[in-house]
C-alpha cells in the first residue's frame, strides 16, 4: 500500500544525496541548507512550486487576479461611484455603512467582482494547502534541518500563550498563521498571487526597506521587524543595512520556521523569535529602527496601542518606528468604505474595521514617539514615522 512515510524517506534520501553529491535536481542555491527540497529548481530566490500542474494553476489564478484587480475592479468602482451619486453621495464623501449596504449590497457588478476575487484567492489557498500537506513530512524535515544551521538563528517558544485574536483564519488562510504547519509556505505563494507576480523576488519589501527613514544621527546597529511573517522585510532591511543586527518576531511559529529556512537559503543573517509584538522581551532602548508591514490591521484596537507602547520602550532615543499598513484614517469615499467592509466580512479580516479608527498619533505620543503625521485620509496605504524623543 502507498505510504506517505516512503515519500519522506525518498525525499530525504534525494536531498541527502544532493548535499553530498551536488545533484542538480535538489541542489540548494546557497549550499547552506542541510535538506533542500527544490525538485523543480529556483527562479532567483523563489523556489518553483513542486509540480508543473500546481505551477500552471498558480499562474492561471495569478492571471485571473490581475484581470480582477484591473478591469473588473475598475468596472466595479465606476459602478459604485454612479450608484452613490444616484443615492445623493459624492465620490469623496463619507457614507454610513448601513446606507452603503442599501446602495451597493444587491448590485450584480459589485457582487461579481467580490465573488471572483474571493473564489480565486480561496482556490489558491486550497491548492497550496493540499500540495504542501501531501508531502508534509518532507517539508517539515526541511524546516527542522534548517533550524540547526545559520546564518542567523530561530527561537521558538512552545509555551507562548497565543492570544485568541491571533487564532483566526485571517484573509481566509486555511488554519490561519498559527494553526497550520505550512502557514509560511502557503502565505509566500498566495501573497505572490496577491501581488500578481510583482513581489516574487521581494521587490515590494526591498522597496519598503529602501523607503524606511534612518535615525537623524545615522546610527543603525540593531533593527527589529515586528509581525515579520516569513521575514521578507527583515531580509530586505539586512540587504540595506548589512552591518546591522536584524531581529524579526512573530506570534506564529510556522511563519518564522519557513522565514528562517528561507533566510538561511538566501545567506541572510536574521534572528527570528516567536514572541508577541506587545511583549517582545528585548531590553529598553535596544533598537535603532523598529519596522512593521501590514501587522496592525490584523490586531485588535486594544492590542494596537499596547504594541506601539512596547515599541516606545524598546527604541533608543532618536530611534525610528516605521509601521506601514492600510490607512487607519477612514477614507471618505463610499466605494472605499464599502470595499473595506467587504474585506472585513468576506475576506476574514476580523480586525480590519477596528484598525480604521485607531488613533495612531495619540498612541505614538503616549509611547514617547513623535509622529510625522503623514498618513492622511483618502490614501489606501499609510506610512507613519514616529521618532523616539531624546
Ligand atoms: C499580514 S502578515 C504580515 C507579515 C509580514 N510583515 C509581511 O511583510 O508579509 C501579519 C503577521 O503578523 C503576525 N502577528 C499578528 N499579531 C501579532 C502579534 N500580536 N505579535 C506578533 N506577531 C503578530 C501574524 O502572525 C502574521 O505573520
């Protein structure tokens, strides 16, 4: 009878041979990983998906996402602006959510875009979840082996009390970040689909790292990436500041296990730790830069100020906090207000609406940070710099 264990043994044996003999089929790009399952090779530092079948489905869904996010979304937005106008609202006016439901809730164009986006996004998750679980033992062994080598390090905390709000299947990811051993694998390829191929080589994260303001005195010895996920921003910061010690924390072990394996494979020295952003465990004044990318819209309105307060504690005077996220300032546009609600309700973003409305400036001031206040209503994406007072 067919036995999953056999696959593991065969995969491990092939990987072992690859390390010993340099087989072309499973050779690690950096040569640093003790086991490296790359049956179909790599493009840059992105491992190709394990089968042609899965890769073609991924490519098809990525193309669909491109179509939905361009032409279909444009049609939906134009339709929404028209409907809002008929109902007496300008395109840049605030609208109560109850009124938005009445205006847009039954519209076929709006609902078609939502249905298409949601199905394509879900299907991608489903395919990845199935593929990585099918060879689960081998992928687990690969991560486990990477944990024993550097550069960098990983510190898991099996006793960490995971807050209830972190346990949801955020943006419809099966098992969420904490409850699926392959959350990192799934997140990586599914977000590549979300970015429609424009982040396959971390282009987005490299850009965000480039944009990050430096402390005025130019001293950057230690950096922390909060809610680091699979560490794409951490490796990008290391790329920009090669002499700095880069740390990366996340509540979810599966995310940092994949992230550490990937950083090792890239030869990037990152120190991963499983910890809460509210309680990082680092000493006072330890970091020159604390950075985060799309962490805050996934935490509750109670957690957000606690995290900002913790950042105030661990930054040194003159140190810089650079959180990037969907804008917390409500955008006065009927279409955006409704689309944000749709994301919350149908894309399983339980805390998205709580983030819209968190007083980030006040929380920063409370934490001893001076905000630059550049995040303004009407933008989709917010970047706020807070500098720790001297
Ligand atoms: C949308 S992902 C962003 C990941 C990453 N920053 C990136 O660039 O893709 C949000 C991440 O925040 C983590 N997270 C959520 N709440 C957290 C908390 N309280 N402390 C630490 N990490 C948290 C999640 O586990 C997840 O990996």
